[in-house]
């Protein structure tokens, strides 16, 4: 599954979200692309106040912070 992880430099909440993704282990075949929203004006406008955000490339659905491990699994299933 292809995911985009919208984040930012020195983002504590992004670190927490990444920790949840790591906890999934090998139960999910995830290919993660991290994108720093501060590198693109349009992305910063869309996501700057909402990061971290995880986006599925297959159906374009987004999961924005706050979320927990259960919500993350439901999002991926």
C-alpha cells in the first residue's frame, strides 16, 4: 500500500504518528513517502496547520492527527 506522510521538520506530533506507523510492524505492506509540507507553498497551505496527515494513494483518503493505533489500522484496512 502506497502512503504519503505529510509532515514537517521538528514536528513532535509527526514523530508520534511515525511511531504509530512503526508499531504496525510487518502486518501491513506499506510503502511510505515522507513529504515536508514546508518545501512547497501549496502543500503548506493545504496541510501546514493539520500535520501530520497520512494519505492513501489508492483511494485518496486522508487520516489527520489526532489518531491512535486502532484508528490507523481501520484507516489502512
